[in-house]
């Protein structure tokens, strides 16, 4: 493919798109330099090609360009970003350009943002615990290195605060060595971007992280590029340098809406709720860029965060995300109204790989049983609360009253924690045992007698 070909004049300009007729030797995703009649230069990429024309996405949009005065030069290569360990502690935009006022990092090499697919036979099964310091995640929806575990949120819920907390606190067990965070924010406001940057800088976590910030007033095309630039960096740090990388992607709904906007400009046939028909495969091209590889020491773990329009979990973005990823963490508006942070709804949340990342040698031998007991007891709390609304709390049995006390303590002491509170896995499991000890020993069927003898707190019962 020949690079450097320049064409004067375009056939049409629509939103962020321009069409060059008669372009030859052009490849999909090739970078393009667009020059306006006044000499200003913009970057773009080839979106589609045919025998007659090439469609180009212009990152800065086509405002101010004219069909006759626009010059388009095809550069012959896809979009590449610089990769090196020097990016740690830095803040970049979607295209990998410094946003923190610092110099360009010295690049070990430049890599295609689309990455390279991992051979399925080369993938190693995720089995090792990754600690976030958040009890409802570590204790009941455990994150495993190499997993992709999304967070489903809603408008007004504190997902930004939770994302920043996990970015500050995440670690491999008790160690931080060999671990780093790649944090990418897409389509966020200036205030939210400043919050993320200030949170990581003030805590000292930024020195072991790289931050990609794409703002709401940036071109929508850059929202499509941002996660791919970040994941390219993560792949280098994980599979070339050997680090364990946690990638936090927020907000994937903004990403999908940018994809829908570009698809509408291309006049593509819309699918569900106007999203393009290839939304599933496009999301998969991002989510599947994680995992572990046989013979490589590093790993990539993903936490995509998305907001559900009207709290609708059947919306195409969370719906398709759930098919691709290994579970979900759902934020609860009911808990948020009770001023409980983080408002993680325990019952609808699930980590499908949890069982493979916990237990003796990874977290603690009693982890699986006490987590199961918490689930079962809290599910019964919901039933007792519904019964109390019908017959009145004063008509409940003594055991049902214990369940109400357990439910209150579970929400206010286990689920609730401060935004800067970093609980170890031992602290989380000890707290779980303290809370289930509110219930009579005869009600605890998911734990073993030996575990009850060791961890059940009789003093908690006596204090009641």
C-alpha cells in the first residue's frame, strides 16, 4: 500500500465524515491528514473504502472545510500510539498526546491501536485474586486477574467515585509491585475529568497509573479511539513488560452513543434503539482485549463501567455487555437513597469467575462458604421485609427479627464503607462473620461446623 498520496477536493462533507472519490491504494483504518483552505491541518482515519470512494472520519470534525478547498493526504499507516514504561504517572488524550503539560514520552515503539487478537489456545484461565479494597466486590463478587467484570450504574449514582476508589486501592493481594492501572474516561465533563486526575494525583496512585481523558466536547470520533489507545498501552505493559494491569473504562455508554452518532452520519441501517447492527462485535473488540497468555507473566483485567438509560438493564449496551463479559456488578438506586456508599446491589450482582480466584492459598479457606451464607441470608431478609409490610413488624417471629437486624447491619456495616476506606480481604471476611453472627447458629447452613467453631461470634448474639 502506497502512502503519501494527496487528493485535492472532496465530494461531500457530512458531520465528521468526508468522502474522497477516486482514491486508490487506500486501506481500512489508514491515517489521513486533512488540510483546509486556510492551511489548518486535522487528523482523520479511513472508515470504509470501495472501488469508487473512501470515507474518512475527521477527528476534529469537518466544520470550516469546503469541498473544493480541502486537501486529503493518505499516510499509509493505521493510527499508532507510543508505548513505554515512561507513560506511567502521565495523563494523555484519546490519541496518546500529553494532556498534563509534560513532554512527549520517549517511546519504545509505536503500535497500532487496534492491537492483535490473542489466539484462544494461548489464553490462560484466570485464577488469581485481585483486591479492590471494596468489601462487596472482594467478598461477594471477587475480581480475578484476567477477568472482565462490568459495573452497571445509572444517572446520578456514584460510579465515578467508585471508579476512582478502585483505581487508588487496587492491588495484587498485599503487594503493589508488578501492578499498575490504566484508566480511560470517555465523553466526560471537565469537572469529572479533573476529579479523576486530582483523585489519583493527591493519593499518590498516579505514579503507578496512566490516565487517558476524553472530554465531552472532544470530537465523537476520539471517543471511539480512546479505549483502543488505552488498551494498546495496557497490552504493552502486560505482555511485554510483565505487569498485571487493571483497565478501568468509563463510560462505555458514551462510547456506544458516539458509535451511534457516527453510524447515523454514515446513513447506516440502525438496529435496536438506533445503535448500529455491529454494536455487539464492536464492544467485543474492546472487551476481549484482556486476559492472560500462557508463558507470559502479565495480565489485563477489565472493569468497564456504563450507565443504563432509565436504569434499564435490558438497554442494548448493558444487555450486550452482559453477554460478552464474565458477570456484572449492579449499583442500586434503593441503597443510594439510603445514603449507603458504595450502593452495590448484592443480589443482582455476580462474578462468574469468583469460585476460581478464592479459597485456600488465594484469599482464605472459608471465603466461598461465608460469601454464600451472606447471599442466602440477605435474600431471606428481602422476604422478611416484604412480610413485615403486610402483617407488621411486631407480628414477626424472633428469628425473623434477627434477620431484620442482620439486614440492617449488612447494609450499614458491610456494604457501606467510606470512599477512602481500603479494606483487606481478611478485614472483609472477618466483618462478614461478625455480621452473620447476629443470626442464630442454627440458621447458618452454608458454612461448615468447623468454620462455625472458629469464626462464629457468640458475643455478638449476647450483645443483642
